[in-house]
């Protein structure tokens, strides 16, 4: 029996709340709420037919994991298994694709109707379209972004600039990017991004950068978006260019700035203003 036949005669149940409130609840439901709503009443799935998936993972071929789709989680070693996924997916929290092909993107992305991802990981995978990247990150929930040996590209195949990638993940706490495309305007554009100050960056790893970045502006950007007490630790912040001499030049300046950096004293500005007024 197909889906349309199953639900063709569904009648709207009588809810204890007005229709306007129920509509608001359905439209504004968070992933955890929607799963509970699905269990509460079959009508909700019949009306919206959203298939909730918390976690989608294309694992490495050598992984001991067996293909499975259980407890809102789907993982497999084979791309052809993605055809088994139902359409109209609500991709809730986690997407990790290892060595994914362009064909896999064409199978998976059209099946996703809503994305509220907190973790987007693409490793050693085919170039990923910027439009699809914006769709997956549009919720603003991304906390971990890991794009390793994977490029985000425009529809013409050109690499997307670093600032246009980061502007969609202003709540991120862990970022790993390789490779990276920058321009002469990149640093100023990065400084203009309105980062969420309640979500400080704890890890920032940039590798295979094609053009040099001004070390002073980069340090200003880092202090704007990061928890510098943590970022001072080794391995928390990497900046590596395609040219080794550029990496060494930035590292020398950056190391000195990190050593000299002091956290701003809270309330200092207010004290100074009061003193001037007195």
C-alpha cells in the first residue's frame, strides 16, 4: 500500500487547542518536539510526512560498522544505500560524508526538506555546491564545521571565498577548513561578519590557503570570535598557506601577539567614563 493510499482519508482530529495555536506548534517545533508530536498522533505525520533523521553518516570503506537505519540514525559504507532513504527528510543534527561523490549529493540533497544541522562534516569528498551549503547551514545551528580536502564551489566551479563560508556559521565553536580561497578583501570582510558573541570559537584550523592574510587583521578577527584563553593552547589554531614561507611569516608574528595578548578587563571602559564625569 503506497503512502497516498494510506493517508487519503485522514481526518483532522479534535485538538484541545485552537487551530491557530496547533499550526504554530507544528511550524515552530524543534526536532525533539516534532519527534514527540509524531508519536503522539498519527495525524501529524499524515499531514506533514516529515521523516526525522538525527544522524546521516557515510563511513570510510574500512570501517567495521555495518549499514543500519535505527533510532533516527543512518550509516553506511556504500553510496547506493542512500537511495533507501525516504524523501521529505528533516535532517536534525549530524551529517558526515567521507569520500562522497557528486552523484551522492544529487541523491541525498533533494531528499532533505528541512535542515537544522549542528555538525556538518565533509571529508575527502567531491566539490560541494555553495547553494547546497547555504541550505544545510541556513538554520544557524552549526556548532562544528569540518570541510577537509573538500571545496565549497559556486555553480561555475569557482571556489567560494573564506568569508562567504564563515558568514553562514556564526554560532560555530569548532571549524576545520582545507583548502581555502581568499582575496585581497577577505580579511576586511571577515572583520565585518557579525559573529554571535555568546558562542565563542574554541578551535580554528585553516590549511592550504591560496593567498596570504594580513597577520594583524587576522589576529583582530580571532580575538573577536574566539575564547583566547583556550585558543592559546597548542593545536587550537592552525593557519597554513600553500607557500611555506608565508606560513612561517604569519606564525612568527602570530606567536608574538598570542604571548603579549591580555584579556580585556571587564568594566574598565565604564570605570574610565565615570572617572571623567566625576
